[in-house]
C-alpha cells in the first residue's frame, strides 16, 4: 500500500520533519509519496532522493543561508535564491523528478498570476528553491517565464496531491500558531502578521482530518522562522513528538495496512 507524507512549511522549524522521518523509519514506516512546501519541500526532495535523515540534518546545518556571497543584486529580495542551485546540485546531479526514488509533489506560488502550482515532473531543483523562497527575503525563482515564491503562501499543508495515490497519509505540521496577548499587537504590522498566520493555520488545521496520522508539536511555536541556532532542539522536538505519538497507537499496523 502506498503511504503519503505531507510536510508543511515553517522555515527552520522544518528541521522537525527530519526528526519525524527518523522516528517513522525506526517503526518501519516508509513513505512512498511525498508532498511538501517551503522547508517541507526541501526536506521532502532530499528524502525522496534517497538522502538519509542524518545527511538531511547536516545539510541544514552547513548550508550558508545568510552569506554575503548570496546577497541579491538588482533582484527583489535580500538573498539571491538562484545562488543556492549548486548546493542542491550535489544531491541531485540529474536534476529531474523522474530520478527520485519516491514520488514527489512540490508546491510554489506564481507571484504574478496569484495561483498555486504543483510540480511533480521535469526539472527538480528550481521548483524546490521556488517553494522555499520566503517572500521579501529571498528573490523569486523564474521557471519557464513565470516567477515563483513560497508555496506556503497559498497552501502550507499540501495534502491534496496525495489523496488519489495513497491509501494512508501521514502529516507533519511544524507551523503551530503561537499564543499571544493583546500587548503583543503593538504595531499595525503585528496585526497584519497575526492575521496572515491565523488564515494559514485555519486552512491547514482544517485538513488534518484528511490524514490518518498527524504530528504537530505545539512547542515549536517558540522558535523563529530563521532561528538557525536551534536546529538540534527543533530536530529533537520532531523526533520525540513522533515517538510519543506512535507509542500512543495501539495498532501501528493500521498506518501501513
């Protein structure tokens, strides 16, 4: 039976997905189909390419996200997303969806046309980069004349591509809504940011019912989108939360049969 794994966006909190994968493998649960967006697209692509969880974790530790050599020039963004291509080329020398060991679906947002696009064939690396292009920080990626940014803008939990292919679906959602107080809304941009996060969380949580099993650690809410210093802690939260959740299931076989 095909098992789907949907990986949400969440910035560096996406490292928790790696812990989820490690825990699932320790329980002999292996996804055959993966759908991911943003950070989930990066983790999902590497996993679909046969990269081990330890190598994926190391990738997040060593990739120079905020490096002077990657600053954007004459592009809308601080960081030039295109300059990460070579980092991924080492893992995907063929640069094709068809060369992956698992079926993969990557979502990205067409920033001009305002629509969500799902990539699952042909060129691989640019769609992955596009999906993880946090708007305003990273420059949009051009693919076939269209410009793409973060897939999480329109769908931060892309379970839809897995429905027709998988008998069971496991979800990993690493973008929990942080609890706040009125005093936290000091400025107009705080209100706008909160409204955006509410909409994203509402849409994502509504789709949990479409999964057979969901891991969504609330403790991740204390970590920022680019909190690079907390990679190990975030990984452990993903791993421990999954182990705890799996131990609470009386019949694990229901996830694989």
